[in-house]
């Protein structure tokens, strides 16, 4: 399976968040959440659709495929584990949010499991 770029992973994570919050995801929602132009979102959604992570539904937005949901959950899990780990280190919340966004894309599954054991 092709390794996804950080922006691809971020999009999948945000799409999963929107679907969990609202039950759907649309270009306008993504643009607002990521603070970018709708045209940029459309371009990325088309790319993710070509890669098999997203299906567009006319007039309804888009949904994650099974493949997309797996990646979205994996990124969200890494995010949660890192957040909890940094909280244990008493890092301020604002710093945690910034650091986690950068770190979550670079951890191996082995490291995530080790951090999980450590925080439990």
C-alpha cells in the first residue's frame, strides 16, 4: 500500500472527525476546518478518491471508504495516544496541540504501542 503524505492523512483525519460530529463531510466544512480555500479541498478530495480513500456523493458531500476509515481511525488513535503521553509530561495544552499535529505522522505502530503501555 502506498504511504500517504501528511496532508493526505490530515484530510482523512478531519473527514472522519466531521462525519463523527455531523454525520457527513462537505467541501465547505473541510475548507472551514482546515482554513483553506474550497478549491484546494476539492483537489485533495479528488486525489483521495483516485487513491480509493474517499467516495464523493453528488449533492451530499463525501464519505470515507473502508480503506479511508481504517487510516482515519489509525491517525486519530495516534493523535490520542500522543496527546495523553504529553499530558502525562505536563506539557501545556497549546503546545501539545501543536506538537501532536507534527509528531502523529512520524510514529511507527511499535512506538505507538509502547507509548500506550507507558501511559497506562
